[in-house]
């Protein structure tokens, strides 16, 4: 029975529930630890999907094969977004059951002309990505992830700072003894965006020569990776917190990790999709996209036509395509827009309405609306759809809670409003998070497990 009252989910769990929870948590920690970029997340999603019998839609299209009920396919967009489909018995124009989440997260992006030397130290110049508190990113061990594409088309994969024995990188800070003026600034200005540069070297190639430390760094990366300085022009390199996801607390009831917004929803959506492997009436879909943290823009963001285009290809491969059929499919679909919600933190109680906030350990979170200052930027789901969702969850014994992101004039948005433009039913759902958008975020294992159960219930019933 669903628990909308303020009660911990832990007290209702059997030993079998706890065992299943820990199995999911172990896989989730591994996912967080190895998939810190969109490319890494998509690559892992493809690996798991193919292991579950999914095929690349592009291979199907090239072969001219017709898809039928029960077939499972996926499509990748520029290695940064992915969509999975399992074909149902109903015609596609009757709509899909969609789980949607984003796999980008806040970080420091390396600029295209990044490497410089000053004062005998070598740095990489960065531009931060997403909404961060810049002061949180100083003096942390950071890892370098990404790709460098050389002029001949060779792609060099980079991951430095995660393996045992790897070096790490950091943004330095001013010592407290000299920071009297710095400490007078407000939090937004204590660390300026242009000061989030990464310390990468101090060893001169030849002592006394100009920019010899920079030359030493370039020599090392050329020897190890075959990369020249001009290759940074066609690179996508990011700095993220180094280290693996960890259990949090004496009782190990929580997880502390980088990138849980929104990989906690992406992972549970993916697992639910892959485990929901029985015959079904409605076609199911799992959509994992890029660029949500900067407005869902660009070719790999939710505002692109990737999803619509791939859906048209899918319908054509099923022998069901027409422009009207595509429009009907989109309008008749139902979606859980899966993104994290802010969980109550007693240390910052004034930011929340305690009657309408998510609490760690009390189950899957639903937000009827998001936005702020008059629900600006919000989807605001229909009451009828919310009632339908409640019935699904209660049928499948999913613990859930209804919440807002924060007080009325605080808050933010998700991808829900974009999908709602097609006329489909959409509601925000996901996992409550402490310290959202910080380098390390905290979640509850029971909330993660209940959210996965909720996604499976949705795919079974929508």
C-alpha cells in the first residue's frame, strides 16, 4: 500500500526487500563510479541494452527488416543521448509509456585553448557547466574525462584520476591568512568563474626556459596519448570529482556520489526498462538525454527533434508510419519525466514548506508542478493523470510522496514541459536528493529502490 503519510519506508521492508535493495544499490554505485559523462553513460546503457537483447535501430533500418510486437531496439544520438523501445501489441498511434531522464550533470568544461603557464605552474582554463556554487569546486580532487579528436579523425579516450595510482587535478583557493578581502564578498563572488582553472603541472621541461612547465605537460600528454596542443581545439574534456560512489552513514542507508542529479533517475529508468521484459499492450520507451542542466538545448538536448525523428523511423519500420499517426502517437503517450527533487534538510529548514517537501527515506517523489515565482517554467500535470498514477503505484505496492522543489518563490524546472508540448500526459517524478548540484550529492537507498519499482509499475500499467 502506498505511503503518502510521513513514515520511513525502512520499517516496512522484509529481509528479501533489503537484499533486493542492496543489489540495486551495488549496481547503481558502479554506474555512478564509471559513468561520469554523457558519453560514458550512453556507452554503458548500450552495453546493458544489448545484453538484454536490444538491437541498434540503425542496423534494423539498413537491413530493411520490419519490426513487430516484442522486438527491442535502441537508437543513439551523437553518443550523448539514447532511446530504447520495446514494441507492444497496440498500434503505435495509441501512444507510448515513456520514462525520460537526463544524463548530463554539473561539471567544469575545458576550453578549446586551455593550457597556459603562470608563476611556474601549468593550468587548464575552464568554463563551468550547469548551475553550481563555484566555491564548492575548489581544493577538491578532480578527474579528467572525455575525448580528443585529432585532425585525421582518430578519437582518443581520456580518463585520468579514477584509477588507483592516477594523478588528480584541482582548483586552488586563497589561504585564510590572506583572504580578508575575499571573505567580504558574497557567496556568488567568493570564487569567480574565470578563476576555476585547473592546476595540472609544476615540473619544468628545461629549467630557465620560458613556459617550460607547460612544455613539460605537453611532452607528457604527447608521449602518453599522442595529443598535440592544437588537438585541444577538437576535444571535449571535463573535470569531475574523482573517486567512487560510497555508502553514506553508519547504517549505510544512503549513497554519496557525484552526478546523482540526474543519473539516479537515468539508472533506475534503464534498469526498469530492461527488467520489464514481458509481453505488453503499449510500446514502452526509455529516453536518456543530454543538456538538461543548460536548458535542454542543442542537437542532443530534449528540445532537439531527435526523439520525434527516431519515433517516425520506428513507426515506419513497424509499417505504421503516417504524419497523422506520428502526431497521434505523441499526443496519446504518457510519460514520467524523471528528475530529482530537493529533499528536506533540517540545517536549511527555511528553504522548504515542510508540509509539501520530499523527505529522504519516504519513497518515490512526485512533483505535480515545478518552476518558481508563480510556477514559471512548469509543466503542472493534470489532476486526472495524477489520480491514475496513484492507482498504479498502490496496485504495485510502491511507496511514494508528493512534494514541491522548495518554497513558492524558490525552485527550478525539468524536461517535462518540453514533452508536454506534444499534448501527452506528463508528470515529474524521481528521487529526493540532499546537496543537489554540489560536487557530492546524497540519496536514500530506499528511495532509489522504490523509484525503480515505481517505474516498473508505470511500464506495466500505463
